[in-house]
């Protein structure tokens, strides 16, 4: 796979990493809480430290992927995947993974899979020695605007999927249909017993509104 094919995914991952880091710097509380929930040292300073690492890794990937930036990006995403895997295993009911600031994002296998993919993209880009962002954009020529716009749109969709889908799945509950699996004969038998206990038998005139029992 050539750098032309991998570059959009690589710079998409880098951009999302910078965005996530900026959110943690501005609103570190959720990330600090997520670290505490996972049994790790959690504080606003630690959360902001994670944000700084994300921003540095993302900017490094944009500017100099061939000088270690791609490897660092891949390592950061795989590290996040390992963290999510641990949380999913040890704390499956955790309210948030802390990746989106004040927005609660429950840990999910979908998020884990996306982090793994982003990590592998970073490692692959390092292997093929892909160009920096400026050189890549310059090589696009007339296609620069639609391709960059497409990458931005994909990033927006990725944020929506990661932040909204897990909560939506958790909120959804299948309706109980256990009673639908009971045999109809059983239902009728129960109804007959209940009627008999009330002094009403099958065919009793009181079952038919507006009629009066015949007097013998």
C-alpha cells in the first residue's frame, strides 16, 4: 500500500490526536476521573499531561513523520487501545474513557478497534516513510481541496461515532417479550381458573355485557 493511500488515514489520526489533546487541556476533569476509575493515578495535572503528549505526538506526525513522528503516533494509539482493553475487561461499566473532555464516552469495542487501526496506520506510515503533511498536500495539486475536505469530514464523523454510538447502545434495551413465548393454551387455562375462582364459569351470562341470566 502506497503513501498516497495511507496518508489520508494517517493525517486524520494525527488531527484527531491533536484535537483530543486540546480538549484534555481545556477540560481535564473527565480524563482524571477515568484514570482514577481504572485504578491509575488520576489528577487534573495527569490528565493535562496526557493531553500534552497527544498534542506533541500529533504535531510531530504532521511535521516530521519520517523522523519518528509516525512511530510515536502509532505507539500512542496502541497505548490507548491497551488502556481501553484493560478498562473493558476490568471495569466494563465505566461511565467514560475520558477521551473527549466533559463529554462522557463509555469505553467500547468500537473505540478499541479504531485505536488499533490508527496505531497500525501510524506504524505502516513509518515503514513506508511517508511524506510530511505539507509535502503531501503539495503533491495533491488540484485535488487538494476535495481530499482535505473529505479528511475533515471523516474526522467529524469519527468523533460522532466514538462519542455517540456507545452511549446509544447502552441506552437501548430490548423490550421484554417473555410472555409472547408462552403457549396460548396455557394463557387460556390460567384465565379459566381465575374466572372460576371468581364464581364465573365459561359461558356465564355475566361475561356478556347487557344480558341478564335466565331465571329457571
